[in-house]
C-alpha cells in the first residue's frame, strides 16, 4: 500500500542529482561536512584546518597544478582501470600491483635505452609499462579462467608480489650505479615527460588521463565492444544465453585493458613525477583508485572529477598536517566515510523500492 | 496400527499465498517399509516431506514420528532428534570440505577428526556405504556425494530416511544399487522406514512396499504397491484429463483446427540420433531423432531431469552434440525458463535489453537512437506495458517481462524459436498473451520447439508431441493419456 507514496520520491531524487554539476556539488558538500564534523570531534579548529587544506589544494596555481592535479593523474588512470574492470563484473583490487609492474618495466626499459632517442624511447617505455601492467593483471585473469581463483583474492596477493619484486629490483638489477640507495638511477632529462606549464610539475600525463577517460566513456556508451563488456558485467548468464557473448573472452580482455591502464599510471608516475623507481613510488594510488571509481559510480568521466577531489584532499591533507597539526590520517578517514555514505545512499532507495514493489 | 507407523502425517493443509499446495493430505508410512510418494512436478510431494522434516510449517494437520506427535513449532533440528533424516534433491553439502567435516557439520561440541573418521568407517562397514572420510566433497562423483548425504543422516541416528528424487542424478546402475540398499536398510531394521519422493513409476513399483500418489496437492491414491500397475499409477498422477485449466478450455479448439494444415512445410530443425552431455559430462540425451518443420509447434513432454534442458540448449547451439547429426539454423531464438537469470539485464533499459539479442556478433558503433525507436515500436506492436523504451527491465511486471523477451526473440523473424517453460510464474492473462504470441509465431512460419513442465500447456500448444523419458525421445500422438505414460516411462 505504501508504494504510491514511496515511488515518486525516487525519480525526484535521481532527477535532482542527475546533472554532473549537481553531483559534484553534493559530493563536495558531503566531503566538507564530514571533514568539519571530524575536525570538531577531534578538537581541531575547523577554520584553521580548512584554510590550510584549501591553501594546500587550491591556494595557488602552483598548489593546484603541482600538488592536486599531479596526484589526480595516477588516481584518474588507476581509477579508470578499476572502473572498467568493475563494469565488466571483475573486482580488480590489483591496480596497485599493476601500477608497480608498469613503473618497474618502464624503469627497466629506459635504463637499457640510454643511447636511444627519447622520441622513440619514451613511447616504447610507456607502452612496455602498459603491457607489463596488462600481464600482471593477466595472471589474475588466467588464475580465474583456469582454476576458478577469485580475482579479489589473487589481485590483492599480486599487489604484494609486485611490491616485493620492486623491492628486490631496486636493490638488485635496477639499483643505481653507486649501489647505496634502494632506487633506480634517476632518469635523464630527455626521458622525463614534458611539463604542461613552465614552473609547475604538472606533466602531459594529465592529457593522457583526460583523453583516455573520454575515450573509455565514449567506447562504453557508443560501441558494440563497450556494450558487450557492460552486458557481461551486468549479467554474464544473460549475455551468453541471449547475446551469445563469449563471456570469458570479454572478461580476459577487460582484465588486460584494466591492467594496462594501471600499468600506464605507473609508467607516467615514474617518467612524470618521481624520475626513479623505488619501493614507495605509489602512496597507495591503486587502492585509493577503488574509492575514486566507486565514487564516480564507475563512470569514466566521473573518475576525472573524483580523482581531482581525492588529489585535492591528499594535497590539502599534507598542508593541513604541516600548518594546522591535523594528522593526514584524518583525510583517509574522510575518504572512507564518504565512500560508505555514497554506497549506502545508492543502495538504500533501491532496496526500499525493491521491498515495496 | 498407529504403533507400527514410522511416520504419519494427517490432514495436512498448506497454502502458499494464493496457491493451495496441500489440501487435507494424509501419509502413513509403515515401519520396516519403503514408501514411494509419487506425483507430477508441483503436486506437493516435496512440500509434504519438507513439512515432515520441519522445514515448512503446515497450516493444519499433525505430524507423528515413531509414534510421538511433534507439536509445533517443529524444526529440522527437532526432526533430526526425533530420527528423521532427509536427503534433498540438491545436496546440502559444503563442497570445499571433506566428507568427515560435512558429517560433523551441525553437531555440537568439539570437532575431533579421528572420532568422525572412525564413525564414517563404522557406518561404511555396517551399511556398505563406503566413503573416504578425508576426500573433499567437490572431488567426489555425484553418487558418492549422495552417499555422503545418507551417511550424514545415519550418523545422526536417522531411523526414517526421506530421499527427494534420489535417482535423478544417478546413472542407471547407480540408481539400482541405491534402491537395493534402501531395501536392505528397512529389511535389517524393522522399526525403520524410507520415504522415496519420485516421479518414476518403475522405481516405485519395483522398490516400494506402499505407494501414495499426490495430484495438485491432494492425495488421489494410496495403497500397497502390488495393487497398482504402471497404467493405473500414471492415470492417478495425471488425472483423468479433465480440462482443469481455464486457459486450456479456451485454446484447445483452435489448436485442433490448425493441426490439419501442418505438414506441407519444410524441416527447419533435424536431429539425427544426437547424444548430448551436460557441462559435467553426464550423458543427458541419448540418440534423439526428430524434426521441427516451419510453421509448427513441437512440444516436448518430460518430467524434471529427463534431459529436456540439455536437449533444448543443444538445439539452440549452446551445448555441443556428443554424437549424431544436428542440422539447425544458426540464428535460432531461445527463450530460457529463468527470465531474471538468463534473459534480462534487469538494471538496463529495454533498449539495451533489445540490443542484447545480438551483443555477441555486433561490431562498430551502437545505433542507440535506431534501437530505441525499434524498441518503442516493439512495445506497441506486442502490447508490452512499459512507460517507454528507456525504463529498466526490472520495473516491468513478470508478464510484461516475458512478453518483451518473446517480442525480442521474434523481432528479426528467426527461422526457429525454442522456448522453455514460457509461462512459469505468470498469471492467467499473461499466460494467454504468451500463448497467443507463440501461436502467432507458428502461424508466421516459424518452427517452434517448446518445453513446458505443465503437460497441459504442451498439449494446448503443440501440433506434435515428443515424449522425453530418461534422455530418450519418442514422438507420440497428441493424446493426454498416451503422452503422460510415455513421459513417465510407462509402456
């Protein structure tokens, strides 16, 4: 009997938040709300802390480009990787490991290519980074197809394998010539990605992230291949029974593409930001990517927005720690709470509608 | 008399929503006997036994186990304590665990592998149901998994064993061995009893002491096995053929009128002695030969688990043929019985659901605008009630979902259509609409192969009937009694 009352509220709710701008505004308001609550609860002055956060993230052209956007690039690429995999129904939790595999491969190629022109060496190195990211994800795909190992488990495990592999590489074959520091030799200037604006650290990786996100959005929406991937993610059994879709082939390809994107994130981070391979090259970008993708509701264009939001939070969080004495951990708590709220908000009306139907 | 009854259910009533599952059913299982509970799909056999095991609460009626009345609330743990053991059709084993772990599962206290191993071995020696206690259930063949279920019940001192369609998953010689074992079980323990839920007449006649027959939730026959024949049991299970379905009264004459015109058309599907194995490599269809011509509906009549799912999927090109020759067009449309699992993207628009039809072969750009127009036209043409082509499939009623699925299947005029339980779960009106759509398809020259678990639906729609029993296909005259006996394996 309560159906007629409950039903109208749903379309209204969705309609209000349908425009991307409204969604972004709601998300920002939510983030600020949670942050202020937490600051008050932990006894910090929200005014001081928020000013520090804003300064660190958007306070200057330099802060916005070199702190926020520089962090947003790997988050967008790995977020895109996760979003594509999730859209295919694959819970790829391994973007971190695939990123590391890509970074390591790129470092190895550039280390060997010292006498090759950068015009050839850089693209080849990025490509090899993508391929290695794809192969790293391919291991999980193989385990899934051949032995039924759940990718949630295998990709997490492979993250650690990648981390320790990098640890060995930077103390072994790829260690810098003086053999003092656990890192690879710094890249020659020619092998570094060009920056977009002089005086900032923002590199052309941003163009790649925006371009690939747009491409992925268009591909998912408008091509047969993208539709096929979505059918497999929504209902593999119907995709096979009605659409005669080769489900395992689509899954494997989705896994490989997802891994390639995460591998590219690693390659771009190495050539654009760190210029050398070391163990802590990623502060968990591949894990934050899951939040970036979920918050964007797995929409590739939305990933760009949420990547900037998380980039800003992390850049601002550093400033907040430095200038207002607020531990950066608080930012991670905020991230986690937003994810929970958004997921709960997505689920609740749906379940209520199901129940009353 | 009551003292010698191992299990007695009296005056059981059970209603599920608007459906009357059981009406005043009585079942008396004598101690020291094997009792067969016979009936078609949906006759209420499983519900009755789930009541005896405490899984379902009866609306009215009493359950006596070994002379003691079980007062409500009667739960499975009380049933187990009272000495009832049930082996479900779909096993309730944890496949990643070992045999002894499964057997210990649900009991109280500490798990001591050595004790359980010894218990499994002891039961094996005593009963001949030998199992390796360390074997992982997922690695056991189906017959051994079933043995594990029985041992699990025996380990809890079950004195009344209820087995739900136990032979459905077994090869013929395995089934023989199981039935022989059940006979020894009651012969050695005069106070024990076995209830065998089955729709196999031969098993019932050969192995049971007593037989009870249910039809549409009522007990229609009960007595000592040797007072029945295959024919009398088949008639009791299927009823005298009175037209109980409102749908059927409406449709029968039209079908009869059409039948004469069939025969002039060419064969669209030709199966020549095909064997089909299921994904677990069990032989499900043996040497099936039949044809489906353009402009006719060929109905498959079969009881559950006879190989119909595999037969239909093989013809639809989704399972490969193990032996024999099959000639069928590649663009056959298939309407599976489980709409939500196999036919729809519930959270995608109807337009996207239409596009699903050739998702596997499409390439290049998606013409969403054209597809949306086509979907909208389809909704109007086939009278599918939906707000527009952009609503999610989930928002449609079951009847409209099924009408949409059929409309999609017929959209690009396929040469052949395969439908499986097309009206499962639909109300009267939706059922009539689906039937009309199937007849329209037939009249448009499409070759239709139909399976329904409801024999009356098969008879109402089909121009010709194939009876499928235990994987073997026979074409039979479209006569209720003959089809019924053939699908039950009665001569």
